[in-house]
């Protein structure tokens, strides 16, 4: 294998490793974003359930007067 072919191959390997690291960092950021959204949903969901229960109780009381 000629010296230039080895250099080209090593350059390709380096470039692929850099691309892999960039993709890895992007994936980590997307996972962090997904976790933030899930945490927000875990806070909002109980409040929505409570609001619907209260609304149901109010409507039930109004219809049974």
C-alpha cells in the first residue's frame, strides 16, 4: 500500500470519527430535550386530571339540583 493511500485512509477514519462524535453529541442533546419534555408532562398531567375531576363534580352538582 502506498504511503499516500495510507494517509488517505487514516484521514477518512479521522473524519468518520469526528462525524461520529458530532452525531453522538446531537443524540445526547435530543435525549436531554426528550427528558425535559417528559418531566414537564409529568407535572402538567396531574393538574389536568384534577381540573377535569373538579369540572366533572361542578357539572354533576349543577345537573342534580
